[in-house]
């Protein structure tokens, strides 16, 4: 496989690097009250540069980048440790709106998503409908100019910040559970909506329950046709699953891990000298290299005009497993330095600092194999689509 970049591509890579280096300021964690403002401020910078929505068609404000340029951009972002844009507006609902929405909806919502005026969240999952999403039971009863929505959504990331939520709702009972589902855009300020926080195992608040009690939603907020929402929902999930390999992010994390593991304590020893640690590290590096080449093959086929198929499930499974394996090593590293010889205060402080950082990432990281469609479900997709089982 020829993976050499052209001179234009290399010039583009330098431009991306320079922009990130000069414009990006680290965004504080989600427990910080400034988190939303900081993310919006960064997205507005990307928007001003014309880079906030590389995946959109140019007529709506996307870039006209080639597949290779998109690949370079994502790689540089990951290597620089810059968080991806919040996906719910830019990467999830926007493609549904520009593909299936009417002209009024496109004119009303897309510019505000592009400029980060509106923060969106995703109302798909319910207490009885996660992997089996079509089992959802939140109802929307047609009543003249409005739908009346009643029900409960769960695991709604960043609902506490959101101006809008896109929801799958049941508008009728079909022969199959996939029938009778509709796709509604709902203003979070509408009376009858309650957001209840869920604090996750890392002690942070990004998840929520969203309750709907006789919420009036104008029928003009329906995307496409009533009862055809499953088609639009599936299109959105395909967008959600691409880009979950996170090769560049994992590469950066591995480099940092190796650097940290090289610090000497315990009478001149460092963790990088430990044969068991070395073995685990090289296992992960090999897996990551294999994933990188798989991702490049997917990009090469997209550059040749192909569409990502079940490969995106493969990238999601391996990408999340590798991230979790690195997070486990980060914790082991913290334990190694934290348990340094008595009296080695510097090493213990190092262990403490590493542990503080690694613990939160490890704990939230458990969720990566669940959200965006669990890895077990992705394996089912591969079994059906590739193995024909
Ligand atoms: C951090 C986080 C953020 C999230 N953010 C959002 C959000 O913003 N909006 C939103 O709508 N949802 C969100 N979700 C929900 C997420 O999409 C669901 O958790 C996911 O789809 C799994 O559904 P479930 O939790 O109901 O688990 P279940 O579907 O009940 O699954 C439980 C277990 O059974 C396994 N399983 C289920 N079915 C099968 C099968 N057919 N074959 C083999 N194994 C199976 C699963 O893999 C899993 O291990 C989020 C979840 C997490 C953890």
C-alpha cells in the first residue's frame, strides 16, 4: 500500500499543525463550570477558519477536503491531544437534517449548529431500549399542530447544557417494532421537560435522564415522514460509528506512557525495564499498528469512492479495546511509582499525580465499549455482514 503523502498534503499537514499550535488552548475537564464555554469558544475558532464541519457537503458549510486531507486533519488533532468537536450537533443531527430535512429545517438549524449557537444532545436510549433501540416506548401523539410527547430517555450525554434534543419517539404501533418510530427535534426549554443528572463512576456529571411530561412539540419539527424515523436513525448511527478507531489519540497516549515509564526510581529502576510491562506494551503497539493499517485501508477505499461498511464496526471494536488496554497500563504505572521505596517522596508524588489523572480516564474509559453501540453488538454486525451468519 502506498501511504506517501503528496507535497500538497504535506503542506496541508503543516498548516493544520500550525493552526492547532497557535490557536488551541487546553479545555478544562467536564467538572469545570467553564467546560461548555471553552468547548464553544474552540468550535467557534474552527468555524471562523472554516474547519468545524469537514464531513458536511460544501453547500452547507463543509470543507472541500479530500479524504486524505480529512485523514491528516484527524490524525493531527489526535496527536496534538485536542478533543474532537461535540458530535451531537455537528456529526449526528446535522447529517440527518441536510439529508432528510426540508428546506426550512435546513435554513433554521444548520447555520446555528455550524456556529455552535445551539448545543444538541441525543435522545435515543431509554431504560428498556439500548442495544434493542427499536423497543423504545416514548410516545408522541399527533394533535393538530403539535405532537404531545411523554416518556423517559436515559444516558443523555450533556443534556444539562443542551438547547435542543433530537429524539426517537413512537408515533404508532407497526407490525414490526422498527415501524411507527419518528424523528423529532425538541427545544429543551419546552415546558414539561426535566433533566436529572446521573453521576458516573469517575465522579463526573456528563450523563442525564430526560423526562417528558405532556411536552408540546410543533409538527414542523418532525424530520421527514412520520413513522419513518428508523431509516433516519440508522443513517445517524452509521455517522456515529465512523471515526472511533482513535489511532492518533492512542499513539499519543502510548508515547506519553513510555516517557513516564522511563523515569527512574527504586534505586535507578524504571517501569520500562520491567519485562512484563515491556511485553504488554509491545502487544498493544502491535495491535495499534495493525489497526492503523486497517484504518488506512478503509480510508484508501473511501478515497477510491467506496463507502465504509462493516469495517467501521471492526475499527470501533479494536480502537476501544486498545484505548482501554492503555488506560490499564496507565493505572499500573501509577501504582508502580506510588509504591516506590519508603522515603522516595518524589516518586510517590509522581505516582499520586499519575493516579489522579489515570483513575478518571480508566473509569470513564469502561464506557467506550458500550456507547455508540456495544462491542458485542458490533461483533454481531460483523458476523452477519462479513461472515454471513
Ligand atoms: C458514557 C455513555 C454515554 C452515552 N450517551 C448516550 C447519549 O448521549 N444518547 C443516547 O441516546 N444514549 C447514550 N448512551 C447509551 C448507549 O447507547 C447504550 O448504553 C448502549 O446502546 C447499550 O444499551 P444498554 O445500556 O441499554 O445495554 P443493553 O442493551 O441492556 O446491553 C447490556 C449488555 O448486553 C449485551 N447485549 C445486548 N444485546 C446483545 C445482543 N444482541 N448480542 C450480544 N450481546 C448483547 C450488551 O453488549 C451489553 O453488554 C450512552 C452510554 C454510555 C455508557
